[in-house]
């Protein structure tokens, strides 16, 4: 893993969710530039169209709510957009912890940043959504020179926010996946298919062809089989 990536090296941050869902799906999208929409991805796109308005910033009970916030981390080699970042006024000293406070342009006082990511479905068993949110927080930390302890995932199906604590284990997962994504991208490598139940909900099933790919065998094995059966 590089100590620091360049602007030309940056990969889409949202890809980390695809990568944890299926490395082959990630490679088809980001290495081979293939995409196909289904009902699930269309619902997610519409949800984000409602959320993402870069020109809309509001304040509720003193909390500044910024939408479509661009972020990047040269340490992770990722860039993307936060759906929402909430900036909560820091308590006055000596109650303030200090290390999490940031100053905003043209705003008095100090604030605590908290990323919020919107998802169409419901919480998943695997930490793919949590890793994407944590990657956003790590980008914000690098940009704002701060520490962000937690964020929230809002699910459209449950209409509920889930708190996500950015533990050392989750941060390590983000760093490991980011490094692995860069390795595959530099090699232009698309992994072989590993069919699973998740294939049925994947919009790229017709591109991936998991059933046909599963039957593909190495040329050397095919020749050996032909020789042995002759």
C-alpha cells in the first residue's frame, strides 16, 4: 500500500461497497466499465436524487446540514461524495473534547462533523455499508484534520437511522479493502466468478453470466480430459 496516492490514482469511494459485496462485480464496473441497472439500483438512484442537492444547505436547531459534500483521501486513494454531513455546534470549553472540533468558513464557533449515508433497503449482514460510511469519515478526517467517532446510515425501507461507530477494526477493513482495490485496478484484473445467492440480486448478472462462467475450465484441464477419454 502506498503511503500517499496522487489525484490520478484516486478510485471511486462508493466502489468499496461493491468490492465487499462481490470483487468480480466491482471489477466489471470499475475495471471493465460495465453497468446495467435493475429495479434495486433504480430505486437507490432515485433515493439519492432526492437527497443529493449540492446547492441546498439548511440549519436545524443549530446543526448545519450540508448535502453532496465532495471528499477525498490521498492516504486511502479514494474520492467520492457524502450524501449528508451534519455539523453540530461544539459545547463551550471546558466541556468540549477539542480533538473533534472544526472551524467552518464564515461561521462562528466550532463544529463536530458527522457523515450520514442514505441506502434504499435495510441493514445488511455484511459490513459493506458501514465500510463505505467509514471511508467517507476517514476522508473527512484527512481533509479537516479531525477525528470522527461515528456516523449514521439511513435506510429507506425501515425509515430509520442506524448509528455506526468507527472502530479500529472497521477502519482497518477500509484500509485493507482500499489497498486491495488499487492492486486489482493497477493489474486490470477481473476475478473469476464465485456464484452465490447474492447473484440473484446483482444488476450485472446478465453481464457476469455466473452459471456459464462456473462451467469454464482451464485449457490444460480440458486437454487432459480429452486425452484421458480418447
